C-alpha cells in the first residue's frame, strides 16, 4: 500500500503530520451531544487533521461542522429555519456571543459560496479552518451546557489542559502561523497602523508567555485591546476581520490574566 504524500500547500502551516495533532487538540467533543452531532464534530476535526495530506479537507471540515450546529440550534430554539436565521436568533437570545455568531456566519457564507461555485474546496487553510470549526464546537457546548446563572459561584480557573494558559499558548501558535492579510499592509484604521498593531500585540503576548508582563506591559496590552475594539468592527474583508478578531481574543486572554481576583 502506498504511503500518503503530504500536500505541499500545508508546508507553511506545520512541519510534519505530528504537528497537526496540537493544532486540533482543543477541539474537544462536548459531553452529552447527540450521536449525529458528535459524528459531525469528530469528522470535521479529523478532516482538518488529515488536511496535511489533502489541503481541501480543511474547507470541507468547516462545511461539514455546520451540520452539528444547525441541529443543536434548531432543537434549542424549537424552530425550523435556515442556519443563518438560527444563528441570528441564538445571538439575539444571548445563547452565543457576537464573536461566535460572526464566525458561524462566516462559515455559512463559505458553504454558500461552495454551493454556488464561487469558491473552491481550497478556500481556507487548516489554521483558519480550526478557528471556524472551533466556533462550532464552542457553540454546541454552550447550547448544551449553558453557563451558570448570574449569582452562582464561578468555576475556579483552570491552568491544566483546556485552561486559560493552554488556550493562550495554542491561540498564539495558531496566530503565529497565520499569514498577515497581504492587501492590508500599510493600511491605517482609526489612527492605528494594522501591521504595527499586530506586531505590538505579538510582542506583548510573547513576553507574557515567556515570563509575564510588568505593569507597563499590561497597560500597553489593554491599550491594544481598546485599539482592536475600534478597528475590528470596521473590517469588511473576511480574512482580515477573522485575523484581527483572533488577535483581539489573544490580547484579551493575555490581559485578563492580570485582572485582580474577585473578592
């Protein structure tokens, strides 16, 4: 039997197949999901893993994952409607955040472009596919396991697998591998140069991961969070919006480590 040949288009994402495993490691199947939902989620995760051998599997993974979120939203909202409408209703009802709703909607638009033939099955790379599929995993988990009601004691922070430290490190690795939106080099929005903003956040996050920021670094990071908050809503180009949305999440995760504990 012939040994599968790596797809050369993945060479800028990971050095070898073994490096695909940490890329998808935090796509953890939510407990208690119906079997069809579990199957769709697991298949999507494995498609991304094996996009090392066939680049197009990453895009297929995004389209397939939407089957899972469509089922859980329809059941939770008790309505049969197009997925885009279900996402809007879930967002309006507070079931999902604006960030998750935006990522889900980008997945829906990708699926529509594939159906119309205006996009190919190589439309997204594995790193971007992880972002979009993670939004599905997170949405399914939120719908099946809603956060505790206001006033309930919060769960203790986790620094083990899946905790804030590991999530920050993984998101940093994903962002580090993602190419900067080429057409936005030299572009300034709301007084912020996008290349400089990206570099500033990257430097601060790297310092946080390497040993922690001092007070000045934390202040600079919160300033970057504020700047990204002004910039991201103005980005209409899909990849650029996703790139800087992830950068904002990365900055927020790093800055939140320096918030005082609740007393």
